[in-house]
């Protein structure tokens, strides 16, 4: 009962994020049912039907990623000493969070099923003058077991991802390097000047003259560079090479030919994987560049925050970069991109694009929550709120300056016509 109250008594912002997960699940479930309807209406082309179902991996992955990010920012399911005393330890709270995700995704899947049956005319007659019959297989019996099996994929995958992400860690393991919070701010206040590096010496001297030595001391420390950057570059290069090979056929639709469509799907997945792996390293590089050339307190704070949050912010940025570049490349390659999925292309675009943007915003909320103790320590030391806002604006400008040209470059390389 207490676990249910923790879920119900969440803030409106938390409930809104859960509703976003349910909406994304509804859109993904409708795409899965649309693929099922296409397979029912085209029994003689199993390859094309299987390819359409394979393309649903993209919205499924985007929805699962969003559900995981929402679960990580839920303040009601965080381990606290008082809850452990009543039997709600880390393991039980992880189960509550996974169950909440399962319920949200199941609600969305049920909404998708009801809407799909309504469009087929199984509930109240065929709406929209029967225009959806071509991809809903309205003239064929509806296979309920197959539909329920497809709709169960997303709730199971999302809840499993949440449980894996929030599983209790071994308390004997050392704390994560670069961890922020109130205790972290206290530890940083006790650090002496012997911890500063030679390149930070001029900035420390200038800050001391301006009265900001304590502020610089409490700023998040730079983490080591995130691992995976070389693998990300390799996967990105491989994805672009496969895309160049797949573009030689130049089909009118990415689903027109099963073999070429599968090649395009594999190339985009490789490109997306490369960007996700490389984006944390690029975010870390932005933080390094902000601190170059004798930075002041503002640039030093902004750069250190970027370096400490490189993995948390970089991965969603890589996903947004991958989705945006793929959309731009598709628009450039095909005169009518909506012909790829027919009427379902708008749903797929909204689901994937909306999930990536919502995940990025949710990651920003999580990063802000993790820096709450450090921010409070800065305010207690007399740092003005304008400095914190300026640091956030500087971080956003640095990321936009790097990732926007990168997205346009990858989209251009993905849409290059074959030369041979």
C-alpha cells in the first residue's frame, strides 16, 4: 500500500513524464499493429512484412530509452533511510519503478489496441469512410493472440530495462567518481589547493582576486574522458559506408526492396550506435575547450559541469543527433518520404522524434537533480543566481555549436548519391 501511495503521490511533472511514456507506448503499439495489418493484407510478400516489423525496432528502442530516463528521474522511487526501515529498500523500490513503467506502457498498448480496432470498424463501424482499410486489413479476421503478443513486447522490454538500470548496487563498491550531491559538495569544500592542476593555476589566482576561490573549489571536478569514443567513431564510419553502399540502388522507398531496406536499417542503426558512443566524448571535449586559455569562474564552472555530466547528457544528445540526421537524409534522398510507411510514417516520426527530445529534456532534469547539493553549496557561498544561469546558457551554446554542424555533416554524408 505504501508503494502504491509513493506512485500516486508523485508531483505533476513526474505524472506528466509517465503520461509521455504511455503516449509513446501507444504510438509504438499502433505501429506494431499496423505492421501486423500489412502482413495480413499481403500474405504473399512475407519479406516486406517482416521488414516493416523490423523497422518498428527504432520506435521501440526510443520508447524504452524514454521509459528508462523517466524512471531514473522519479524522486519517489529513490532509496532513502526512512523507507528502508519499513521494508522499502533499494530492491523493493526498483520493483516499484519497474511496475510503474510496466503499467504506463501497458496502458499505452491498450489505447493503441482500442484505437486500431476502432479504425478497423470492429467496435463502432469503419470511420473516415474506410480510408484506413488498406493498411488495417479490415476485411480479414483479427488475430487477437498475435496482436497481444506484439503489444506485450514493449512493456516487457521497458520494465526490464528499468529494472536493470535501477538494480541495487553492491554497497561495498566505491562510490562513482565525480558523483555530485550534498555530501559531494561538503567533500569538495574540504579539498585543499594541492588538488588543482598546473593549467588551472592561473584561473584559480584570477578567481581568488575576484573573491571566487570558494566557488571554484565547490565546482564539480572533471571526470576522466568517457570510454567508447574510438568505438563510436568506428561504428559511425561503418554506418556511413553501409549507407553509401545501400544508396547505390536508390529505391523509391526504404521499404520497397527487402534487401536494400534491411541494409538501410542496419546502416542507420550503426550510425546511431556510433553517435551514442561518441557523443559523451564530444561533450567532454566541449567542457575541456570551455576551460582553455585561462578561464574565469564562469567558464571554469561551465566546463567542469560538462565534463562531469558528459555521459549523462552526451548519450541523449547522440540519439537526437542520429534521429535528426536520419530525418534530414531521408528528406533529401526521397521526394516523398511519407511513402516509406504510408499513413504510418507520421506516427513513426512523432514517436521517434518526440521520444528523443523528451529523453534529452529528462536527462537534463536528472543532471540538475544530481547537482542540487552542489548548487545549494554555491548559493550558500554567495554565488549569484545570474552566474548559475550564465553557466547553463554557456553549456547549451557550446553543445549547440558542436552538435548542430555535426548533425548536418552526417546528414549530408548519408544522403550523398553514389559516384560509381
